[in-house]
C-alpha cells in the first residue's frame, strides 16, 4: 500500500472513532490495496488497523455493505433501530 493511501485509510478509521461512522467506496479499497478482488486479507488488515487505532476500546469494527462501498462503524455505536418491550403479563 502506498503511503498516501495508508494515510487516507487511517484518517477514515479515525473518522469512525470521531464521528461514529465513515464510508469507503469500493474503488477506493481496490486502489488502496492494489487488488482486483476484496477478500479476507483486506478485511483482516482493516480489522488489525482498527484494533491498533482503538486499543479495543470501541469494540469491533462493523460494516454495512452497499452498492457503492461500505459504511464502517464502531460496535459500541451500533444499536437496533427499535426494540420491542417485553410484557411481564404472560
């Protein structure tokens, strides 16, 4: 990975810490990692970088895939949209 791409990726992961979420385009990942296919090695590297940046304080790095790329979020920031209240009258 080129140094400038390394810096862009690090900035994007730090944005997850600061803002709670960041978006990475598929084309950015292909360019940054100089690959034709996004495979397990790419995700392992993202996870390792995340662990180095957060020291595990933010939980796991979570992703939501879309047509244009992936949204990354800290596990500690992700929650269900709605939770049913459980009735105790059963």
